[in-house]
């Protein structure tokens, strides 16, 4: 038996609010062949305290699960694995300590993604798992802590929403002791309708030709209504009504008895059914089919795109630059010079050319986004826009990295400006910021200078620029800027010299 080449093997890990999932797949001709699936009902959201810290017992259960996942993917190449945390980890203030322990157990970095990015990846997973129905498709995903609504066409999402309600959070709120009453179900549906109210009109007006659900709650409901004969194809509004009546009749989650319904799903089923009922009512859905694809499949296909240089983040940054009317010619000049500097210092500063070049390119493209607000302090405005925008393809950490590079590309530098990022990223980020700052400085007059003769050396936190003879004499403004830049960099421990 031939062993699967690890270079062709990809893995996606979804740290959901109810369950942790992992898929391992092999790429074959641009397609994915699933090799392994793992799922554990960690119920992370149930351990989220009011102060947004994680209950130690739940945190330990999560870390133990990731250690088991980690054994399966320990030998995979780092760029072939993506692990993401969703709603509960977005909320958890325990993020620092828990995340460090979780990453150590898994053996790979864990990204925290926004609700909108979660919705985009869910749609990608669904779109790759079902035949194209033609026209628009509505996708609904009810997770443990959030519910995502997407309208898409083909592989392209047109509308994305993430609402702060999930099967775990809704069950804790209305069915905390396990009791399922008619009044509690009515109140839960009403609460979900209130969450849906701001978006329901826009979604109804957009329209769709097929409604599709993904993930555990909708799969469980689909299985129940088919097994009971309440529907012969997917979930219907009438079948959902009969399921609600059955849950109320049972009276308690311990007495919910449907063939194939797991013990881990039973306590959170009433909250999930309430949300799904509200979605059906608010969006006037008559029938919903189920997709086997969801967030983890979307992660795999997104990862496959990155490997083949079809990174959605590239178009995201270019779209951002167009939206805020950035000067494309100036961005190209700065990118070119930043790459010239990077090529000469990458080895000494331990910067990986591919990754570092990618971040410098994106920072060059977007560094002037803040000019749309005002020239004064535009680097601050740009950083704010980037940090708080929905940027498809970016994790929250990566979004903050781009915002930090934009924030630090000019004027005073302080170590505190790096505080949005984990401490392990500070040195690399500061070095990238230094290269970007120098590239911006060298093109302050917005002209294309011939800099092919510029030589750069660095050792530890010292960087030396050697210009062609007479170049600085002909560029007095640049010399003055370099004098000031030397003071700015000194404040963060970088020594600049030039001549």
C-alpha cells in the first residue's frame, strides 16, 4: 500500500462553539479527496462565563481534544493546515492563555475569524459540496454561538450576515434546566425573530431559487423529519412545526427520543429548532435542503486556493484600495522599493521572502486608505478602516497585522503600537514596518527614482543604507527625512545609518 504523500495532504480544523471538527484531505488534480474526519462535542459556548472567560474544565476538554487532533496532523506542513476559532473564541477574554495552550496541543497556529469571514467560508464549503442550482442560493448555518445567512451565486457570495445566536446560547437562555415548554419555545422564537429583523427584508427582496442548510443543527432536524415521515425531502415548514410540538410534548431534553439523535445534540436541539423556526418564518422559507459541506470544507478549498496562488486576500486588498481611491502608481513604486529592500535583508532579518513580500505588497497597496478621511493623521484613519472593515479571507489577527503596518508606516513609532498583535509577532512586524517606512520615505515626492544602486545591510537591529555616489546630494529632502527617520526608529530600538 502506497503511503499518502504528506506534501499533498491538507487539513482544516474548525473550533466551533458546540463541536470541534477536523477534516484531512488529499489534493488530486485540483480536487479534494477526504481521507479522515474527526468530530468531538466540546460545547465550548457552554463554558463561556459572563465575564467572557472560559470555565477551566471546558478549556481542558477543548485542549485535550486538540491534542488528539494534533496527533493526526503533527507531520503535515504548516502551510497545509488551517485551524480557525469562531464565535465563542471571538468573545472569550481568555483568548491569550487558552489560545497558547490550544496551539501547543494542536501543533499548528489557530486563527480567530470574524462572523462575516465565517459566513464566506461556509458558503464556499456548501458551493463545492452541491451541484449549482442555477440562480441564487440561500445558505443557513446554525452553529453553537452564531447563525450565518448567505445568499450566493455559484461560488460567489452576494450577501453575508452573522447573527449572535446559536443552538447552545439559545438553549442556555430559554431551556437552561432542560425543560421545554410551549411558552419557552415561543419566547425563544420571538428572540430569534428580533435578531433577524434588521436583515430579513433585504434577504427576502434579494431572493433565491434554493434554500440550503449546513452543519449539525440542520442536519439533525433533517434526519428527524425524514425518519419520522414528516417530510420526504428536506425540511418543510410543516415538518418543523410538528417537530416543535413533539419537543414540547416531551417536556424535557432528557425525554427527547429520536432514532439517530446523539446525546450531545439533545440538550441543544430546542434552541436550534427555535432559531431554524424563526429563520423559516422571517425569510418565508417553504423547504430547505441540507448540504454536507460547511465551514471546514470551505477552509480546505480556501487553503487550496492559497496554495495555487488564488488567494482571496489579494483581491480583498486590491478592492479596498480601489474603494478608498488609493494612488495605484504610488503603491507600485513603494511596493517595488520595499521588495528591493526585502531581498537584501531577508536572510539576516530572518524574513521569509514569500510571506514578507506578500505583507509588504498588501501594506503598500492599502497604506493611503486613510486619505479618504483626511490628510492629517491619515495613517491612523487607514489603520482604523482596515481593522474594523470586513476583509474576506483575513483572520482577525491578520487583519490587525495589516492595520498595524498601515498605522506605523509614517511619523512617530512606539512599541505600544504593536500591542494589537501577539508578542511573538512583534519583532517581525517591526522589521516589516521598517522596510515599508523606508520605501514610503524614498518616494515622498511621489516620483519613480532609480534605486537599483541602493545597497542595504543589516545586523540584528541595525540597518545601513548605502546610496550611489552623489544620490543624497541630489535629494536633499530625502536626506532630511532620513535624519528624522533615524530618530523615529531609535525610539523602538532600531539603529539606522546611511550614506
